[in-house]
C-alpha cells in the first residue's frame, strides 16, 4: 500500500463523521427467509439514522451446537445502529439449533451459494445467499465455535478469524489487534487462520462478490458467557475498524474504540482485489452514496450492481475525478437514471426520487430481495 494511498484513505475516514444524512431514517426491518417452513429464519436490517456509513452483515447459527455464535448474534440484533447498516441473521439453521447438533441433516456451512431447486438445506443456503447478494455488504462475518484452541492444536479453530484468502489478512490483522488489546490471556487472543472452504459463505462472498469475509471462532471448552463476550468483542473490533456506529449495554467498549479506522470500509474490496490480481491499487477513491425515497431499491453504478439503498460504494478516481452513471430501480417504480461526479476523497451523494408506476398498493417489494 503506497503512502499516497494511505493518506488518501485516511482523510476519507476523517470526513465521515461530519457528513449528515439525507437518507430516509429507518431503524429496523424484520425479514425472514424460508417463511412458513421448519427452516424459517428471521433477519434484521438495521439502518443508523446518524448518517451514511458502512454496511456489515453478521450471520450466526450456521452450526446448531455452536451456541456462543448464535447467542452473540442475537444480542447484536438488539444493538442500536447509529451510523451505517447492520444486517444480522442470528440463527441461520434453525433445524440444527433446535436439536443442538452441529450439522443436521447436513453441514449448513458447506452448501453455499445454495440451490433454489435443491433440498430444504440447499434452498436455505440459497435464500441466505440472496440476502447477501441483494444487500452487498462491505463486510461479512459468520459466528462459529470450535472444539479446541487453535493455539494448542493448529487444526482447531478456537480463537481465530478463520477465512479463505490470505490477501484479506491485511484487514483481518487490523481488526484482531483491536480486540486482542483487551484480552489478557494469550490462549484467548485471536489469530488469523487461512483455510479455504470453497462452499462456505465467506469463501463465496469474496470469490463471487468481492466482499471481505471471515468466520469468528471461539472455543467450546470455555464457559458460554466468556465465549459470547469474546464473540462480541471481536464483532466490536470489526465494527470499530469498519466505522459502523452502534450503542449497546452488553459489555464495555473496547479500549481501542477511539482509534480511527485505517480507511473507509468500502475501499478494502477494490484495494485487496487489486493486490490479489497483481495490479497496483488505485491511488485514490471517492465514496459514492446512493439513497432513495424508498428503502431497498437496487443501485447500479456504471451498470454494476452495488446493493440496495442505502448503498455506499468506493469509486476509483483519477486526480481529475470521475463521472459515473447511477441507476436506481425498484419494481413498481419508474427507474431513476442520473450522473455523479466523484472527486478523489469525495463523498458525493445521490438521492433518487422514485415515483410509482401505478397507484400504490400493499406490497412487500420494497424490502424483499428480488432477482437482478
Ligand atoms: Zn461452525
């Protein structure tokens, strides 16, 4: 990472706090996947009202006996998001959680990106994948547990950020340092563990959508309360490095919480992708923010899907800046098309006013993932 890149990215972060939202305020929407089936799983879309910010997705309960993961994710569902967007699915695999079995009848973590025509578990994986694909978070975390400590036996996962691609380590290292500063026992300090699992959600997130992703692993030998605490501390470390704003009463803030993020979360994806592909990362980025008068509209920048509103995406720029085409679509509404000028280190904002094609009728189209 060049000095110029770092400077540019640092100043991107500096202006984040000063930006005030014109985004429609919305606190939380409850959605479900696999509604009406034994695999029905709720998830929550929590949009901060303080201003724009990063979009983070957390999934717990992919394995039914990894209790700290889904207990911690359940607590996150009650945290108040003040800046950015948190999408949290606390208990992804209800059938296994009810039996307290790791994998029932199969391994939920090994089914991604799923299959809409497959069995119930493959359909569930597909439904979860569609949530990720529709929202396009800038970070995906899955909360898991291991039977042993990685530091005692390297084939175990306990107290690691286990993920699939070594190129992501630059970002992971920043985050685990934040949490480890408050974990005195070396056995419980997190490390990185790069181990590709090609059909798990974190692998798919980076390889298919270029979303940095990792699992957070605690160890089942510890008391549940301690494991939940460490899960939440690691989540806070990611949230703090991401610049996600939150308020909660479950545990003290990390002592590192006041340290500014190294860069805007949105910049990591194009930066790490360039490194993975052996290209020189762009020298500067702007962060384009796209909202709409309706939540959940689909945002395209120069024809590429960037997630649903409110969307926040990095745009690589030259010194002269860059003009991009912005399209916002939602079924039942006239599509919006416009342009945005993105300056280096700028934060341009586009608010699309979508007007209904037909007189408004009760519809869930604004919040349900739809096909591209
Ligand atoms: Zn697991």
